[in-house]
């Protein structure tokens, strides 16, 4: 970049934007541009929640954008699927062929077409606007977008009424913070800044996590429980709150539902019972309950790691009940935050136009089970076999569970696959067409957040590189070629940005400043008023009971509990490597150099029992597949639990594998979500 700067003369200018990645922080960006090149991406110091600081990943966004391996023209497959052999083709030829193939399939049954997308961008415009309109008009299968957060989201909705919680800035004033299922230093950096401020002001920080993460080792205490046992711990905390009467009886009476039933359930969970399930000392449970029951204000920062197990929804429900028991919500620095996204009044019906289905009932495919579903034949229960997949903002061959099965699905010769991408990812290698997509520096977008309560506008900093096009433009052009004449396909990206929040947000302020805050009270539930049907925190959920489920939260053991198998005695979780964000950034050399190689962290006792040395190549396996990586003998792991850090691209890993060879397609109790951290394995030297 410095060379580029030296050889140019135009004065640089700065463009305001927003980080597009799947991260709660949604940072405000300032991109410095010179002669059409983004030479630097920095945080915007004027944006209070993110304070001008970016994580190391996005600090490298200019390198990623101008990367030599960007896909900059449409590509057509010329080799076998998966080989990654393509030749350049014109946009005209590519779009004409894609429109013709999709039209032919739609004429037989439009549900044989499947869009596959997730949060490769969190932008509401390049995410699901024109794309959703297009697939609704086609009558394609709907996609259940569940791969990350839907168990926790459903749990919050059944408990509090929505994805809402305390305002993140007030964690700085808390006196006790439970950081539950989160390596905040790696994946929620700006919250960690606030937790540090609280710590300097005398707060106690407790990390609850199976892994001794970077965050855990910087907290005062680490509760290193077994994967999938969080609900047991939460129920035992409730037990202690009850027997010691560390309860806010007035708050419970005024603002909760189902107290007597929950009380009875909690009394079945003395600390000794939970300690045996969680694999931690009973005294640690008692001490944690004492701290939580007697410290004001006390706050919980929950994150999505702990809900990636069979009972993940129930676990989130159990934890989400705690602040109402102690009345923690009364304080602006008390309560809980998993997601703030439910505060944002995004007008998704206008952006996505489900009315274009025009009364047709399209089936829904769960993105977690894409491996099985791509291989499923037509049947009365399933409907037509999937004949075409259009992938955008996602890399399912790397990130979907049980990837051996996913690969078999995408390798089908009779499957027509289109991938909109920046790079030739693992999924792009299976495409019939790869279409070059713009990055966040090259398009308009607008963003909500799930970690703070500001809306951010993203302006394009540079022109689209090469022949790349925005997602919206690609779907507009496909719509035109397929004869869709509704005026909504003509909406410009800026018009879509305006539509996203309508009059709820001051768009002129967004244009001037780049961000605008929602008007949320400092302590939104100090006097109850939860967005649930009863307006209360629902310990007992009538809605779940009506569906035949337990109306109260409970501990549901993992499908594959730690220690339950002699063939596969190790429980594996797959938390993100610090310098990657899901599978994004794995191909950015400066970040991959820091991560080094795909790693499995394991405890010294487990390594010694298998004759495994540090840095040795190992084979990790179960009945679903095998994964090759390097062993890291590490005090971050407890005995019996290993950590397969993710998510490497298969082709950049060892032997063309990644950790998702081992994970299963089974779903959580609530929210139809994946169970990535509910996975038993064995490890041997390779
Ligand atoms: S990934 Fe998260 S912390 Fe990093 S720049 Fe984006 S929003 Fe900020």
C-alpha cells in the first residue's frame, strides 16, 4: 500500500462506513481512499460504542479488498465439480445462462431452487433485499437461516419476548459481570473494553466457558464447565438464590410469570447435583451464586457459543431467568445481554417482499441440514429434489456441519450451483458459475447491530473492482431476464437503505454522521414491560407448553455427552480462531500467518495418554469423518475436552479437511439450530 501511496498524487479522502461482519460490535469505519484505492480502514472515533477501535481482522480489510486473489470477472466451470477449474465468461453470457436454467427448473417446480445465504454481510441491503424479492417472486424454497443464533434467539423470545437486553455501555458500571459462553476478546472486543473499565472500578469478572480462553484467563475467576451443561449451572444458581433468599420478591411478583413452578424446578438442583453434571466443584457453584445473589448491580454478557448443543435453547432460557429473580433489571448496569437486535425497527417486509409469493406456500429447508437435503430424492414429504442452489454471503462447504455430506451434495453432477463471492472459497469450487461480488468498500448498505443500539450507514468508498457487481444488481438483472416486471426490482441501493428503517431513523443524520442511535431507555426493564405476550419475564412459557414442550427451562444433556462413549471419549467444541471470523479472512495471508495452522487444543493428560506431542500432526475422528490438524498441548483445555479452532477453509487445511468433518446435523431443542459443540471424537497421531 505504501508504494501505491508514494506513486500517486491525488489527496486522500475519507469515507464513512460500517463493518459488515457477523460480530455483535458493528463498528463504524473510516476508509481512506487515494486514486480509487482503499489504502487504510480504521475505526471512527466519533462512534461511541466502538470508539475508533477495530479488531485486527478488519484492520486488514483494505488488504482483503485489494487481494490478488479477488474474483473480478464471472467464471464458468470447465473442470469437474470441486476441482476449482474455471474460465472467464462475460456477464451477459453468465446471466443469460443462469436465467434460462433457473426458468426451466421453475417451470417444473420453483421449490427445486434453493437460495443459500447467511451473514457474510450483515447489511440489510446486500443481505436480503432484492435477493429475497427475487426468490419470493420465483416461488423458490425458503431457507431457515439458523446456522448461528436461532436457538438463543428463540429462547430469548420465549423468555423476554424478543432479542432485547441491557444497553451495552452500562456494563462499565456493573459490579459483577458474568461473561457466559463468550471469548469476548476475540469476538466482542468493544464489550471487553467496557468490562475492563468495570474491572478498574472494582467489578469482579467471571468467565463461564469450557475453554480457558484469552478472556477467561483475564477474568478474576473461570468456571470451566463441561460443554452443554450451562443450564444445570443456571438452575443450581437459582437453587441457591431461593434457599438463601437472595430474591427480589417484589420484582418477581410484579414482572414475572411462572415463579412457583420455576422455584420447584430450581429446588431440584442443589449445587452438588449441578457440580457433578458440569464437572466443577460444588463450592464454586455456591460461591458464584453468593456473588450473583448479593452484588448490585450484576450483569450477564451471554454469547452464542453455549447454545450450540442439544439443550442450547433451554440453557439460554435458564440463564435469561436469572436477572428477574434478583431484580437486576432495576439497574441500568444490571440485567443480561445476548442480542440487542430486537430493538431495531427494520422493515423487513418492505425490503424482502414476502407478498411476492402471491399465496404460494413454499417449503422451508433448514440451512443446517444442507448436507442431507442436497442428497434427498423427491418425496411427498420433502417435495422436489433440490436442482439448483444460489449461494451468496455464505460458504456452506466450509461452515455447514458434517461437511463430508455437504461436499457429496454439492458434488452432484445434476445440481446447478451459482455462487456470488469475493474469492474462490471451498463452496465456489463446486459452482457452475462464480459471480464476482463487491465488498463492503464498494457498495451502499445499512446495518442494525446485535451488540449495541445504533444504526449505521455504509457508503461505497471505492468503485466496484474489476467487473464485480453488488448482490442487488445481480438479482435485479436476473429478475429482468426472467421477465419480472414489478417496480420493486428497480429500487436503487440508496432507496433500499432509506426503506430499511423508514421514518424510525433520521436518514439525514445517517448521511451526515454515518450512525444514529435508537431511543432506548437506559434501564429498559426496570419496571417490567418486557415485549413478551404477558409483558413479563416468562419463566413459564405458555407458547412452548402449547407446542407440547416443557414450559420451564431445564437441563437437557447433550446428544453426545462428555464421557459417555469409550470409542470417542473426548468432547470437542470448535470456537473461532481469533484472527478469523467464521470462514472469512482465512485466505488473508497476514492473518493466516498469525494463526499458523489448523489446531486442536488438548490437555497434557489426554495428549500423554495417546502418545501425542505438541505440534504433532493428528487425526481427529468419529463416525462422521476425520480431520487432520496439528496438536497443541495446552492448558486452555480441561481433561476430556478438546478444541478444534475454526473455521479453516478445507483447501487451506491439512489433507483438504476442516473441523466440520466431525460435527453433526442434529438440531437444538429450540430454534432448529446446529449443535456444533455437541460432538464426541477420538484423537490419534496422524
Ligand atoms: S469484526 Fe467486529 S470488532 Fe471487528 S471491526 Fe467488525 S464489528 Fe468491529
